[in-house]
């Protein structure tokens, strides 16, 4: 029988471009990851997920792949990757790669061939449609990266489909050649010793009939068309065929599907023996604005966790993904701002908010996915100029904020608060000029902070780092791996739940707000059979929980 090592996975997500630069080009590399393996191991994680490192024109930081079989020289070579896999495995660390299935780069040889015309044998690797005779677009579907999903190829008078940037044409998964090519490529990496994959944006592999239009959209305008390009029933058919072939080669591979819009029901559809091991959904990521300042455009004000919504969503995930199915647990990733800047209080309670939020999330049942730097409390990277933002909306917001009287610095901070680029700052190894990330400036910027870096925190037993190490040790206890979860109905500013395993029980209580609150009665009245495992207040002696206090009890 296959044993699934990944049921107890604790994932550390590395954005290779921003992790550690060893060749002084301002971009992180594979050797930097190799050098850092002892550090990564010391955290208590057991699996690394690397964002894409294949050859790419870097229009979307590697999610636009032009050669799936080779490593981009920005990062190193195939020999470096082989060394990384060997050294990681020697430390008992598994590695999963990020596999971009939905699209390639427009520089991929398949697309370059496809551009040669409708008769080219690679034409059907992509999605094409004739240009309407009245000069309009084929339909009103919008791309996730702005503009239409359609780009005209002047030579053939046809349009090709791109859900993301126009330099990232979508593959035609109904073409058996495409299916085979992607299976072969994935098998190549398995043969190199990779332990699994994160499947990027797989829920978009299949599209509806291009004749359909989003209803209620004025003529000539476009709109996001999830119903036509996300989670179509056939996605599962192609996904299953793909994964089945890989599992035949290596039955215990870990497949983490990125299913951004999945609810628990949908997630369960994508998880199974010949399907994903688990999925990453955005469903539980719930914040709310706390500014109320009419001079700040909606969405840009300071944010905090929307606790009731978070609890409701998490309670659904915990109660529906059961019987050996493990949800993923995460607060941030490379596509969203950082945990402490978004959900915590980076100004007044930085360490405490990192800690309380981490307890609340990672002691739930499931597989933690920790974004590099989260374990040292890294905040959003400070981006110094508006030109540095790639997002076209950023410039519009900037104009508005400056016109409304905000300083350059405040405007940039507010824009970063909703921007994925904010999470991609260089890893803070120490407090030297470039934070030990490199000897030259980091491509994405890097914060240099005296107290928040690996070197300083390794020396401080009260640091976020020391805390994550302790928390991940605790996470390995059976009760936190296997126990059932029951959310406790309590105050809105508290996240509280029980974990239950046979006759064992643990209680986790996290205060996730900036004002003190009363210790709730149910907690004060717990009998003495509950022992304190760790925490920041005494539920029998203290009346008040301070901002971001937390407590873990067990009996
Ligand atoms: C990745 C993004 C990327 C997109 C297109 C996503 O879901 O996480 O960073 O831009 O897929 O590949």
C-alpha cells in the first residue's frame, strides 16, 4: 500500500528570485537555496515548494515558460537543481515544483511555430478563433491581467486566447498532443527526483464555447467571465488523466492544485486517488478595511482580518475536508500582500500579531504553507517609486492619492497593501545593506530591519522565528495532525477551536485584534484537567486578554 508522506507535510514556499542571491546579480538563485537548506530544515518544515524556475522571458516572473525542460540561467543550471534535490533529500526535505499547465510563454517554440499559420502542426496547441467581420472582439471575456482575453494575430486574421498576459497564450488541452507533451515533461522532472507539483491555475484548463458572452455587460465592454473559463466540469476529466499517468510512475507524488476560487465542495471534486492530493483556495482569505477615510480610494485603506467571515469559511473547510483529506492552511503567498501587513498590526504589535495569527492558522487540521520570510515576521516590501509597480491600476491610484494630499511614501504603502508585488521582497537574512540577500540591490527591493532578520532572530528566544520553530514542533503532535476540529462559538475578536483525538483534547484560543478584551467566561470556567501547552496569558488568573494574546491548552 502506498504511504502518503505528504499527509504530514509542512510546506515552505520559496520564491527563488527573492530568496538568496549568490552570484551578485540581484536575483536569487538555486545555489542560494542550497546554502540555506540547514536554515530551512531548522524551521521544522519538511517540504519545499519552489515557484517556477524554468526558462522564461519573465513577463510574469517565470509563470510564462518558454522551455519546460531547462532551468533559467537567472537561477542556475540543471546540475544545480540536481544538487538541490540531492541535498534536500539528504536532509529529509521533499521538493515540489510549480508546473504551469494552462499557458506557455509566447516565446515557447510551440507558439512560435503556431504563429506561422493555421496549417502549422502546432497551431492547434493553442486556442484560436476567426476575427469577426465587423471588427469587434470574438466575445466579451476579460483577461485576469487586464484587457480582453483575445489578441489579434495580424498575419492570419485570427485571435488567440490568453487568460493572463498577452505574452502567455493558453494551451488547448483538448489536443491529445498537448496532453502528452505535458505528461512527458512532468515525468521528466519526476525522473530527476522531484516529489510532486503545485499545479498552477489548473482550474482554467478548459474554456466554454467562445460564442458565449457574459450577460448584462454593455456592448463594446468586457468582464471577468469565470463561468466560462474557470472550473468547467471537463477540467476534472483532463486533470485526472494527467495525474493518473504521473501516479503510475510515482504513486506517492504530492499534487497541490491551485484552485483559487474553490469552495470546499469544489475542492473535494478535485481531490482524490488520481486527482490532487489537496488544493490551495483563496476562499478563507477575508479582510476588511478599517480606514473609513473618504480621501482613500476603496480597497487601499489599512486592513485587518474579517474574523467572523474567516471563522465561518475555515469551519466549513475543516468540517468538509475529512477522512484523510487534508486542507491547506496559509495566510499569504506570492500573489498577495504579506500576513503581518494585511491581517496583523505591523506598527504596534508586529511580533505578537504574527504569533497569534500563526497559532490560529497552523494548529487547525491541514497542511501549513509558510511563505519565505513569514517565519521572521517580514512585512510588505517598501517600494520606493510608483514606476516600480507593474500593475497599471497602481499608477491611477497613485495619482488619486497624491491629488488627495497623501505623501509619496504613504501613497506607495497603500498601493502595496493590495499588490502582489509587496510580498516578493528580498529575504531578510541580516541587517547589512541589502539584508544579506545579496551584495547588490534586490530586483524587487528589500527591507533592511535591525530586529526582523534571520541573524538577529536566531539570537532572540522571543522572536517570531523562535516562535515558529516551537509552533511547528507542536504541530507535529498527533492531535494537531489528526484530531477533528470544532470551532468554539465565542467573541468576534477571538478565534477559538477544539482539536479532538480519541480521548485527547486541545483548545486553541487566539485574540486577533488591537484592543484588549475580557477573557470569555467559558475559558475562565474550564477545569484544571486542561494544562497550558503554551500561551501569553493565564485563563484563570487574568481577566483581560491583551491584543494578540493566545493560549493553547490540552488534556
Ligand atoms: C500564479 C500567479 C501567476 C498566474 C499565471 C497564478 O495563479 O500564482 O503568480 O501570475 O498563475 O500563471
